[in-house]
C-alpha cells in the first residue's frame, strides 16, 4: 500500500498492510527542535532548522523530508500562517521580548529559548462591552493561506501520503485561555457564564472565517482536518461534563458541522488529558479521529476498555507515552510499550501510531527510532498477540 492508502484504510476501520504512523505534521504530532537536531545528527542528515508555522517561539520543528521518510510517517502536513505583517513584526522585535500574535496574545521567555503563554490581553475583561471594543484579528488577510493551495496540490499530485491539514486557530476553549489566562477564564465560566459564552462565540466566528478560507484553498486536496481543544488534566476534566455539554459542546458542534459541510475530509480532534467521560460526546459530534490518547492520564490508560467501548465508532491516534516511556525508558521498554499499544488498539483497523503529543526535547533519538521501527516489526496485519 501507499502511505495514503494505508491511512485511509485505517480511518475507515479496515486493516491495511501495517498500522499507519502519524509524526511531524502539526504541533500535536511533531518534534521539538532540540530533539529534532539530535535526531538529525544521529542519522547523519544535514538539513536546515525550520519551524512549523514559521514560529520559532512555538519550538516545534518542521521536519525535513529525509527524516520524515526515516520516521516512516504516512502523512504530510499543510498549515496556515500568521499574517505576513505579524511575522515580520516579530522578526524585527527586540531579542527576548514577548512574541505577540495576531490576536494580541503571546508568549514570554521564561528561560533562554523557552517560551510560555504569558500575554493575555483580555485578562481583566468581564463584560460583553469589554469584547465589543477589542481590536479582533483580520481573518481575511490573504497571507494567512496564500501558500495553502499550491502546497496541497503538490502533495495531492504526488499522491503518496495522506494530507493532514492543520489551521493554527487555537480553537475556542484554548484561544479563550490565551486571551484571558486559564485561571481567569475558568473562573468566569463559573461566575459569568453569559460573558464566557459571548467570548467563545466571538472566537468561534473568527475561527470559522479563517477555516472557510483555509478549506477553500485546500479544495479536494485534503484527507484529514485537525482541530482541537485541551479539555483534560492528568486525573480529570478541566470542567465538568455538564458544563462542557452546556457551554462548549455547542461551540464544537458548530465548528465540526462547518467543516463537514465543506469537505469530505475526516475530522481529527486533539485533546490532552483524561477525557474518557466525553468520548461519547465526541462521537456524537462527528469527530472521526481522537488524539493523543494520553495513557498516563486517568481512565485513558485503560486501552482495552477504550477499544472495546468506542473502537468501532472512533479512530484512535497516539498512545505512545511521552510522560515516562519515550523520555526515560530504555529502547527495549519503548519497543515493548509500542508493541503493547498496537496489540490492543490496532486489530480491526481504527488506529494510527503516534506519540502522546509532541516529542519533547528530553526524548533521545534512539527512542524515537525504536518506536517507529517497532511499528514495522509488530504493526503488520494481521496483528499477532503474544499468548
């Protein structure tokens, strides 16, 4: 099979020749720059350092093609960008000063070369009037998506890889965190629900505007659209299931309906943490692929139950632990964990191998390569389990 055929079979809940690998195509499935540099050095590959979204402060590498081939990644990515004016302004800014995006939120340098969300322009907003006077971003700026049509067409003409497209919107919940700070927005959800719903609706409208331009530029040259909102922690949800269903689920429903009305592409939803109580909601919303299956978080560790209860209705992507196994495990432990996850999630299709979120700088190159090589060893169909 080609990589694209392999991915399409798996997301259609059929068994391809081997389990597909999803690496290097978004901030949720990527590799941080430090780990990428060591991987290139380990492989003897000379390629320039580049960043996803042309955004160095994000810290996620744009993986060169030779390394993508060695990683056996079955997908290639198409991304949007911040407007050229915003990128140029940030290139000109004084070193070590905050990175400010088109929304007015941004990141501060917490230690040399390490950036963290720290600029929240609506931190003190509590009323709908505060939203009316804010200078919201221009989602019609053509430089956000001017490259998308050509890149998607090139990948489609090549035809080898599944196209996973990821517009960098920081989807409604996470964008609200960026605008207010997580603690203040969550407090407002409890104390000022009308205000938080108005803020989410304002953000959604802008997300839909950009998504429309992005989908128009892609045309039919896309297989998967990645969206997401982090909803979980290591032990629970950030908000109650009831609050999710009352406030945020209608926002997600509108976003997903907008996408499905305009493309045949599958919807890939990224949400960290223990989101087990919401998986039935995700299926009801029409989410096709759930990522990253954070096996270190609460009930998401119970892969057998995930597969038995939900495996016919949703595709799982991820599952290879970045909390302990990939950074601190031996290559033997990485190999055994990859084998274990495949044996549980892969039978019958419906599984895409990936790390749990981005591969961080503390992951050695040997463990990255062991993970993908283990897929080649143990991910060939039919999946054979040890007795």
